[in-house]
C-alpha cells in the first residue's frame, strides 16, 4: 500500500530557573535534600500566607524569552489555576493565563546536515512548580514539598518539528541556550527540564490527507527518551491508522507516558478530560509592569548565543561544524576557547586540545570541558608549546591530563615528565648520521623515490626517535634527513 | 474608677507611668471574663498564663526604667482568623479547630513589638463569612446589650468583648462590613482601613481583594492608637501600600483638631428601607455636624445598589479559591472515612465546613466556571470599577460620606438564619467601601427604644484615615454614646 506521511510535533517544555530562592517565597532552591526541609508557611500553603514575586525569576524569564526572539509583554498579571492534587498545597497553581510574559518567538535549531531550522515559539510564561508525590511507603502516599514553588518557565512551541531528530535537536539547543544565559542548570536528571511532545501524523493515503489523533507524551527528561518516544509514537500511530483508520477529532487527544524499561509509550488518559481550571487573576499579587529602563537593563545582560557563537567559531577560525558545536555545548567551555584564542593561540591547536583530549576527560568525569578546571593562561601556554614543537601532540595530551589534576604549569609538567622535545640540531644530526650508517638498505630505498621510499622514510625516522627516547622533535629530524639524503 | 472603665490609651498611660500594673489589669479582666464570657461567648480561646507572663515582662521593663511600646501592657483581644503561634487559629471552623499556626500574622508581630498583651482569640462567623457570628462552627456569641440578640459579624466576638469590657481593644477583619457592622450592633468604635493600609500577612483569607484588618475600640482615640501600631508597609504583602505612595501618618497627632469647612456628602436614595429609629439617629448626628459648621451636600452614587450583587460574586469567587487549601491533606481536619485521595478531599471538606461556607464556595466556583466567567466574575469586576468611580466623584465634592452602618439594630438570634439572602441584603451600606477599597468607620450615635446601639458610618477617600478619625472625633466629643455600657 502506498502510504506517505508527515510527522508533526510541537513541544511543551518546563524549565526550572536557577534562582537563589523560590518563585513566591524566600526558601532556597535545593535538589536531593531531605523531604520537606526546604519549605516555609508560604510554599506549603498555610492559612493566611501571601506570595511575593521573585524579581530575579522574572528577569531570567525575560532573558530567556528574548533569546527565543519573543515579544515581551510590558504588562502581565498572575492567575490562579485551580485543580486538586496532593502535591499542590494551595490546590491552585499561580501561573499566567491570558497575558503570558512573552509570545511569538522562534528558535533556530542546528540539524545534523549542518543546516538550521526555525521552530516557532507560541508563548513562554512563568509559574510555580508543584511538590512531589511518592508512593513507595506501602499503604499510604507521601508528599515532599521541597520542589513546591520552584520557578518554572513554560515554553510552548509551534508544531513545526517533523522528525524525532528535530525534536531532540530543539531540546538540546534549548538546553544550550538556558545554560549560556545562566538562567537554568538545565540538568535533565535533576528534572530541571521536562519535555512534553505532542505528536501526530498527516498521512497521505489514496490521494487524501488523514490526520491521526494527537498524543501528548508526558514528562520526558532525557534526550534519548524524547527521540525514542516520538519515534515510537510515529510507528504506533501509523500502525493504528492502518488498522483502524482512526483520525483526529474533538476530544480524542490522548496522554501517554514513556516506559523507559520496555522502550514504549503507554496510555495514561484515553480522552482529554474536560478540565475547568477556573482561571482568575490572583488578588494577592499585583500586575507586573515592565518599564523600558528595566527591559533595557535586562537586555544588557544578553550574551552571544550558542548557535551564533558556533557559526562564528566555524567561519572565523576555520573549525569544522562539529568541533564548533562541541566548543559551544556550554558557555564556560566556549568562553575558555574564546579567551585562549584571544590570547593569540592557534585556534585549531586549542580546538584540538579541547575537543579531543578535553572532551574525552570531561566525559570520563561527567563534567563539561570547562569544568575540568583548566584556565585559559595555562591552555594558551600548552598550545604555544605544542605549536613551537617543544612538545609533541601526544605529549600535549598527556600534559593536559596532568594539568587538570594539579595547578602546575604545562612547562613544569613537561619537564617533570621529560616530555620536552629535543630540537638541538647538533645532537639530532649525530643520531641521524648513526642511523644512516647502520641502515644502508633503507637509505637506498629512500633515495629510490619509488613506493618503498615512503616506508623507508618512516622506518629511518622511527629509528632516530627510538634512539632519542622519543624526545627528538620529528620536524627537525625530517629536515636533517631531507638535507642529508 | 475601676481600671476596667479606662480606655486603652488611658490604661497605657497609667501602666507606662507605673500607676497600674499590667499584670493587675490582666488579672482583673480575666476575673471579668470568667464571670461574663460564659454568657457573652466572645472568646474561642484565652491565654491567661501567656498573658500574665507578657504582662509581668512589661511591668518589669517599666520598673527597670526601660522604654516601652505604645501599647505597653494593654490587654487586647484578637479575631481568631489572625494567625498566631500561641494557641490554635480556628477561624471558628471545625476544619481548623486543631490548627496551630507556625507563624504570627504581621499585626500580631506589631502588637507584640508595641508591648501589648494578647488575651485570647475571639469568635467570628466561620472564615469571616456572615453578619451575625451565628455561622461560627464552634460557639455562639451574644450581644451584651441584649443576650437574645446577635452581636453582628463577622467580628462579633471582638465587638462583644469590647462592649462587655472583656478587653481594652481588639482587632477584627472587614471584608464586607465585618468590623463596622458588629461595632454598630455592640455600640463600639470600629474602623476598616483603606485596602493596603494594614498588611494582610497572616490574616486567613476570605476575599483577598476585599479583606482588611482593623481595630475595634472603646473610642476614636483608641482606634488611632491601634492604627499607629498596625498600619504601614509590609514587604510580605504585595498589596500593602508602599511608604512613598502613602506613608502611615501619626493618627493620634491631629486627632483633637476639628476639620475647618468640613463638607459632608449624603446619598439621599440610600435612606429607603432604613429603620425609622436608625434614620432619626443619623439625621440627628448630621445636625450635630451642621451645628459645628459642616456643610451638607447631596451626591449621587448611581452604582451603589449593585454593590451586594457585585460583592457576592467577587468575594465568593476569591473564597472558593482561598479555601481550596483546606483539604485534609496537609493540615486541619481529615476524614476518618477515606478510601482514596478524592475521598480525603470531599469528605474532609464536607465534614469540616459549615453550611454558609459551603454555600459561598459553591457560588464562587460557579461564578468562575468556564462559560460563566464573563457573565459573572468579569462583569462584577466592571461593576466594581463603576462603584469605585462613584466614590471618587463623591470625594471630589466632599470630605466624607455619612450613612447608616446597617438598616436595623441588632436582630434576634435565629431571626435571619433561615433566609441567607435577607442576611446578605442587610450589608448594603458596608459592602461598597470594600469594593472601592476606601476606609470607613462606625461610631455609636444613639440607641433605639429597645436600648440597642445604633452606629454612624463615615467613609472617606483612600488613605485618609487620619482625617476620617478627626471627623469621627468631632462628633464623639459632642456626645457620650460611646461611654455607655451594657447592663450585663
């Protein structure tokens, strides 16, 4: 059967903002603390308490919305969204309903073929997170309210993504942006970012277009689960359509969870329940009015965004797109590269140190490259040593590894480990002479200029390196051979 | 003269001067509470030992020559919808009967800082919803002037405690008249300040955009004394007015100074439906002002009549949301009969809330429901704006508005409980001030033939409580209604 289909995905994303305190009270944000120890009367919804807006959270939201090219509302308010759930102590969530703090933006996402794609942002608004219910205590459930009141930025995209890879790319790009801006740690494992894809298919069948019912996949918190769950839904929806012919209708949107063990989605709610959240303006909070001065001040905190920086690194320094993307995974690594290169170091050399040895070490330690603790001064020195031939590329890698474990300078490490290359022509010349005398056959092959020449060259070079215990500068050895043979 | 006859201010002066010991005042008032409160029922909880301890501490400070606060040693009662670490904070509801607040309300902190001695928590209509204190889920308070009658509400316990001399001053809260109306029924002075003048932090919310804490006292000077303590900006309440927009003045400073060229506005059509004896008392009061040189003008308040309808949409909508947190999950009453979490909610609430609270939660939930929001809540907000404009226009022409507090004097216990709508309609004169956010005071202005007190309501522009108190004091100086005591 001839079936063609187009994948349609929109995302709803929740980002925890890395403010010092909660959205409407003075409790410090904390992850992994003992249950209910980071709470106060306000965030546990005691009688008589009142919320006070966290200005930093608002500024972080504006900054993020600006990075997503959104229009910033100069007047917004807070609304109460009512529903009963044990993790919601007031039984309403303070959110923004009809006047979100921003709307109408877009995000450029880098695709694997080196191009970028623009995905529309419908709106971004600020709200408070709920607590957490746990059901591991046998006969009863328990509620931990440490998370209750954490500032949460909700971002809703247009359904502009057309493949699981694009959805994943958007998630990764957004993570990179919030980390660059410093508005969120973006730690997926800690639940700093939660993704909810809305997936359906436009199937062309017998010359007609059919739209499958939308599936909303709840609460995804890893890039892998985002990509796999969307891919799974695509297959599932296609199969379902071919079997049953079901198409999108009012009220047949379904909610799915992702089973990470069995790698499949599972149905959570059959029909979109007719929720009535009874939104109304929160009378305990005053509307937020953003003055031009305030907006200008927030705009002044904007940094160069990762994709722009990635493109700049590629064009300005001739780096590959992949290398440029590795360098711009997080802001500190990008800044480390930037600062080192500005010191006059060779960009490609620095790039190689960071994207090869640096990335390998970072992965081993589960940190970012910048998180390894190398400062740009030492990195610049190391690059310069490698450039000048004082150390070999292999030695530079060894030195970098040593640098992250101590505060020692690269030259001190090189000396300590005997990694300085010998560039003393007199000494090397003596070694070359020795090797030439000992290997007449190889010398003859070299001179023959034929196929054997290349092999002989490698052999003779290796002999010299061996005799120098690896400390001779191979470039100089080559030069001397060229002169003599 | 017994120290029980003194006003709060006089008692404070005596205590500060060392002539009366705060501990003696506390002991004396507790003797009276023990005799009369079983009849009056003003208090839900009293803290005799804590009060004595605080009183001794103040006395010791004075004896040592240390400076003391402006309410040094004065025994005060507090409405039981103000959160306090001492004792339970019940809101006169079964759902919070055993609730102990982990924090003190802003005004409690202020009272404590001013060295006041808190005697206990007074009765109210459950969650401040009512006009007679009959909706208390815990006990009945009666009117000290006639114990077969209601004290008014919802701050009925505080008003009755002042009238029966069971404290020297009290705090109440006013969402639609809950300070002014019981003050009127009990023959005491009660002020609802401008919305934003006193921090609501720690006041258990009923209608958040209408609620305001205020004093109930024996005279106008005592109200000014308490306002000096409780008014002012609090960063914990986003709706509390900032110091640069409306700094809290010294309310006592100019109190005795009459206002020259006072212009009083009256709204002629509002007299319809007022009990004749109440109307006569208001007319007599206006004559006294006139005799002092005040000019009386008539103003139109075309939207005043919509206040009750508007109020019962806005207040109940906010209440339905504010009271959602009493669910048996985190604190308060939890049902013993739950099979799942939905039962925890529905049964805990069914068992914990009284009828009037349920009625208002349902009204508010309905008004906010999708499909009805525009027709009810949104329209009510528009009407509220029109009412606010009525006041703005009135205050452009006059210094204050004068009208009754309530169309009648205190009614019989049980007289109106069968007809909630009749009860709602009696709030016609007090509700508009809450919708507009303006301050209003009730002061005694006479008695009906049955010997029941009548209240005079004076309203003024936002954040002009200092002038409002001066206007009230002008009248009070000419009369002795406020000095009368019920024959308990």
